[in-house]
C-alpha cells in the first residue's frame, strides 16, 4: 500500500493482565486513532461485529438476555439484550469499549467463545483495516508499557506474536518502557 501511516498513541498498561486484554486494548486504540483521523472502523472481525453477529441468532440473544437480567444484573443495570444491541450500534469511544468489556466479561465467565478476541482475530482485523484504508502501515507507540511487562513477565507469548507480525505485515509497535533491566533479569533468575 502506498497510503499514509496511521500513528496510534497509547499510554499506560497497568490494567492489562492477559493476552485477551492486550488484544482488546490494541483494537480499542486503533479504533480511536481511526476515528480521530476521520476514517471508519471498517475492519471485519472486530469484537463489536462478532458480538452483534452472535446476538442476531434468536437463541443466543435469549440466553444473553437471561444472563444480563439475572447473574450480571449489576453490570448491565437491568438492560435487555435489545438495549445492549442498540448501545453497541449507537455508542462510540470509551463508552462503547466499556460496554464491550462488560460483554466480554460475561463471555469469559460463561465461556462464550465468540466474545473472546484473540491474537489471530486481531491480526485479521488489522490487515483488513490496512487494506480497506490503503494504509502504508500502522505504528502503535505505547508509552509506560512497564506495568504490562511486570504483570505478565511469565507469559509474553501473545505480545511476542503481535510484535513478530511486523516481519510479515506493516504493523509496528514502539514500546516505551522505563524500567527494563529488572524485569528480564528476574525472569532469567527464576529459570535458573
């Protein structure tokens, strides 16, 4: 592609404790950067799309409705599945991602696989975004990444896979980490 480079800025990573949360934060950050650049989030396979598609099926919608009116009442305040669908279509930015994260919490607790965004789904989504907008690439600059590395120092597989994509597609991560030495030294000591 010969278009522009979409630059995405992200700050802080302290709340990220799993690959799924990392993937969701990357998707959210890219979606917000697209919006700021006046570009639509047209990527197929986004978490929002996956949830909406799953909720189109009558039995799935009924099941989700029962869950959010009972066990997850406090997360959704008595909203119905139809209310959630409307909000998914109407909300943007942080409000949308807060809702998606709540839905994904339900998916995690109830083992609803479609509500789980993984590294491979993120890759397909990013490739689609790059192709749809004829981008030369996406550069994600993530400052204050120390907490993610500290919280996940024993399991960096998802992060490593994402970083390795730059060999095959124009998606690049510039990680700013302010306490690098101790994190990796501790991991090496544990191996011995």
